[in-house]
C-alpha cells in the first residue's frame, strides 16, 4: 500500500496558502487512486493549527514542525524540517506546493532524505497503481509524462492546476516532530519585505502606443547586418 504525503508550509499569518490547499486536493486524489494512505505534514508558524484547518481531508496522520525557527522562510531550517517530516512519515510519494519557499528548500531536503525530486509538475496520476507525473519541457512547448521507480519521490506541484481543497476544519491532533536546529541554521533572518504598491501601474490604459522592446533588436536582421543605431533612434 502506497504512502502519500502532502507536505505543506504556512504563511506569515499562520494560515495555509492557496497553493498548499491545491496540493492537498492532488494528494488526496492520488491516494484514492492508489488505494494508499494519506498523511499531511505542515511546517511553519502555527503549523499545528494549520493542520486543523485540513483535518477533514481524510489523512490518516498529521505531522507538524512549528515554532519560531520555521516561522520565516529560510533554507537551512526549512530543509531540516522538511527532511524530518518526510522521514517521520515514511512516505513513498511526497507532493508539495511549488512555492518559492519550497522550490528553494526541498531539493536539499530530498537529497538528505535519499529521495528523487521533480519540479513544475502540472499533473499527477495513479491509474493502474502506477504513479506518473506531467510537466512541460523545451520552454513549455512539449508536455511530457514520466514516472520514476525510485522512492521516496518528491513532486513540487505548480499552482493553479488543482482546485483548492475545501472541507470542514477539525482537530487534527498533529504529532509534533522534533528537529534540532543549530545556531548556524538560524543565523539568516528576514529583516523586511519590499514590494511594489498595489496600485502601481506598469501599463497605462490611456496610452496611445504600447512599445515592447525585446533583445531581438540587437541581433542581426534579415539582411545579415546589425542595425543597433537605427533601432536606437527609432526607440528614442
């Protein structure tokens, strides 16, 4: 019987992001197709409370790594926590949201756990008892389907592919997984976030002309010659 793990992380406010809820949907569907057991693991601020929010997803076990050490995104602590959760779950297939936080930390965690990892997965299926994943190749021009015999297998699922899980909250009674974080693991800190204003306009709707300049104007043209000066004059 296959063991499936939905590995999630919380946001700064302690809630699960939309991408995490989409991963729960994917993991629950895969577990059903394989006739396996589903587990959910959460790391980050208020991880146990976040597990309660998806208590009705049908998981047989819930695991959590919380506390100040994993409250903020950081490679060292996230990789250590994810490794501990994967190993504690005993999962063969690990589905995780392809967020910037996990895209940074899970390759290292997979290496530590002796797992294989694939990113930018857009579909996961378990038909016939065989797990297969899909992703785009060659600059998103070829959609390929593939499988791996190696276990554990970690799959980072792109956002917007699955519908976010919706269900009743409850008491997940998540098991706390102990992780020993060293002082070196926590020496990197987030001092702030810089983001553009929500009302910032990068394109003016009232503009009469929208000019988009790519790198092509610096290359040889049809006559085999460069026309950088002429192009520069036209742009100006």
